[in-house]
């Protein structure tokens, strides 16, 4: 330990001695400055790593085969080209996704959540990176006379999506508005999901199914749209539902959109559609926020039945506030650095800038200020000694009594002793020795006033 201590003291002396010689600093002050610089450098290195965007993200998606999972895979492929790994965690849908995002202990960073789904438990409020798509509710019915109103489904066997999905939550809200539930009447909610929902309707195990992107795949929906005898419910009261639920939108499926040759559908069908929001934890790194929105533009910016090209993603604020980073992106795009360099290279450069530019701009001038303050203090002390010397000299006269002359010599010795104990930088050597010479001059006047004049 003794050897290590001596080596540490020797290493420290290599930095403190030049400060002491150059600025006339005391050993403790020079040591304090060196230790402060080392602490700042260590903090800068730590912050450079801490401020770097993570190379791995976790997304909560949806059931296997759902639109949510399909889009999550597209995000993963895009982020991979930028050196970021996206881990996809399946879920039951929007409600479970929201619960994971609201749980501060969850490892989930981002996920899709259907508008209107807000009642998930949790102690953290996620932020929105924007709305990324319309997600229309498709209600399919197997009957000779398709229901015109949802209230006509009372007493039927209904598949409304798995618990935890946005489909289930929206279906329950709409059915309850029509006085339908599975607790106080003949209506029965059948627990089927995914591919089995279509089979259940085809095989007459249910009378109607409610489908959305977080509970079924596009293939399942297309299968039902093309199946003979199965019709898609036209929400003739769509305008009223939109007024009732602020998160819903009225969407039209044009005649012939599914199959122009077969004229499917045979007329324009009105649908209800919430938007899907891309939610993230509130402390998501700004660079990753930009990267996710950029991926969303690629995935969701294409024209679809429900949206025009470039309509999504959009900073539409519904249940959760748009994050500050997302707002900045929608207004001005990516930050300058990330817009000019590849993501990984921009991350490295950003680390250096974030950690070390403040040192160059603020800390180094601050450290340089310490010697300047020390010199200012030395100058004040020298001036103070000169003032006391000047006051003493004004009392020196030829007729001064011996006892007063002796008293002045004592005071002069005290001034000289204080000056001799001063530690001054070499740059103040002329003033220091000049002060000592003036002390001797005043002493000569006190000892031999005639010859001194």
C-alpha cells in the first residue's frame, strides 16, 4: 500500500508542480484543481456512454399473425439496417400492450395501442410518437338477412376477440351502447381468436365475428370478405357513433374495392375505425424516437383502403400526449447530425459532442478562471500592503519623538513579516520585490530621516 501511495503521489505531483510553479498556487489548491479536472473527465466518459442510444429495443406487438405483429416485423427489418435490434414480444393486443408500457418495471420500449384503450393498470404514462394507421372494425355475419343495426345481434353468439385486445374493448363498448352484454341476457360471447374466428363463423359455431388488426390477420379478413353467404355489416349509424366516441372515425369501404370483377362489396360500406397509436416509454432516446417514426413512414405511409399516401404517421393527439421529440421531428425532421450521417456513426459523434463539448466550452474556461482569480487575490493583497505602508509613511516626520518612531518601526516590521510570508506567482515578482524595497525605504526614513530624504 505504501508503494502504491507513493506512486500515486508522484503521479499527482507531475500535474500539481507545474501549476504551483506557473501560477504560484499552494499545493492543496493545485491538487484540488487536478482532482477536479480528473473528476470532470471521468464524468464526461461516463456520460458519453450513458447518453448513447441503446442498440436494442423491445416492442410489444399483438397475437401471432395479427396486423400488429406483421407491422412489428417490418419495423424490425428497417431498424436492423441501422444497426438497431428490435425484439418483438407477442401479446393479446392493445390492452396488454398498454399495460406493459404503463408498467415502469416492464422492459418494453414501444408498442401499438388502439385509440380509446386507456384503462390498463400501471404507474407510468407513455407518450405517443403519432398515429400510424386507421384500424377499421369489421363485423361479419352469416345470415340470409345481414343485420342493419348492432342491436339486432342481441341474443346471438358473438366472437368479439380475445380479452386484452382492442377489438374486444371496442366491441364491448359498442354492444353495451346497444344494450347488449353476456351477463344479463341471451347473448353469448364466444372465446375464439385469430384464424379460428373465421372458421367458427363459416362452421356456424358463431353468428357474427368482430375483427380488427390487433386480433386477426389480413388473410383471415380477406377470407371472410370473399366467402359466399358471409356479409360485412354496414354501420348505417356510423355518424352517431363517431359523435359518441371521440376516438372513432367514419371510414368508407368503396364498392368493388375487395374484388372489382365480383363487385365486392356490392355497395359502399360504412365502417367505424379508431386510429392506432405508436406509444413509447417517456424516456425513450430522441435518436430512437426519430428512427421509429422514420420506420413508421416507410411502413404506414403507403396508400390503403382507409388512408391516402403519406397520411400516416401523423401527430394526432388522442389519449396520450405527443412526445416533445416526436413533435420536433414532425416539425423539422431529424436532428442535423442524424440527418447527415449513418445512424451508428452519428451516435458515436453525438456521444463525443454531448460529453466533451461542454468541457471545452464551459469547464476549461472555468478552470482557467481559477488561476486568474488567484492572481486577482494576490494583487489585492499586494495593494493592501502598499496601502498600509503608505499610511505608515505619512506619519514619518523629522520631529517624530523617539517612542513614536519605535512604534512605527514595530508596525513596519509587522508589515514586512506579512509580506515575507506571502506566496506569489513569478509574474508578480517585480511587484513583490518592489514592495520589499519600498519597505526598506520607509525603514531608512525612520532610522535616519535626514539622510533618507
